[in-house]
C-alpha cells in the first residue's frame, strides 16, 4: 500500500498536534491543578457553636487594615447574615459548618467556596467597587436550601 506524500504530511501534522495537546494538558495539570491544598485546617464540627473562633462569627478589622470575616454556614442560614466591609481592602473569609456541606458564593464576583463540616475554608478577596452583594448557598443542603442567603455590603473606604 502506497501512501501519497500529502497524506503522510497530514498524518504527521495531526500526530504532532495530538502530542502537543497532550503535553500541554499534562504540563498544566502537573504544575497547576493536581497538587493537594498546601494547608488543611480542621475543626470539630460538634463544637464550633460552643468553642473557638466561630462562636464569635462576625467582621473584624486587623491591625494591618485588612478585614477578617469569620462565618458559619448551617441549615438554612449564614452567620453573620449581613457583613459590612470596606472597598479596596483585602477581605479574608474563614468559614465552616456544623452540620452539612454548604456553598458560599458571592454573586457577581469570583468568590466561591465549599463549606464542609470539620474543615475551615479560607480565601481572600479585594472588592474594588462599593455595593451590595448577595451571598448564596450553591450546594444543596436540605429542603429550605433556596432560602439560604446573606448580604455583603461593600462600603466606600474611609
């Protein structure tokens, strides 16, 4: 069987494209996505309501000017229900749950985390624009899941 020159060129070009694609996927997965979290912090979900930092859920300003939001997600409410933070300042969210898996999504931003019993979810976001943002649970957590929401108010920096 004789393969024409142009067919051989296209076969080799297609094979090289497949190899390049696989190399890009393997490199990307190996360097960005496959690593486990560098820090896993656990808490006792049966005691988060009575002991530790989550008993004082709320918004606090740190010495360096950044803001810490300590919160709980539980059926079917976020604590605190209203969070006020300044614009242009790093805001660190530390969240956990005493009961089931919840989601914490700040609508209109890229802030999105799973809140899992026994673990502390932590992420930092800087809100550039003042305004009101809706916080939703985006993980089904029970019959009143659709009612689980909070409000994040980003105010002008002083």
